[in-house]
C-alpha cells in the first residue's frame, strides 16, 4: 500500500492534464480526484492498523 500511496502523491505533484486509469474513464484535472483518494486510502489503512492492535 505504501508504494501505491507514494505513486499517488507523485502524480499529484506532476503537472498533468489528465490520467487514464484502466478501470475508469479519462479523468480531467486529476489532482481533484487524487487528493481525496489519498486521504481516503490513508484513512482505510489506519482502520486496518487500528483493527490489528
């Protein structure tokens, strides 16, 4: 998961106009999509960690 989150963070910092994920439509203004996804994934990861402790 850390590699995935690291890649998402790198994409946010990269000046790109669109991304084309394999399982979704082309996303214009990807930073608007990626930032909430990062927050969501970090939250889910924390829930798993909390569940294991």
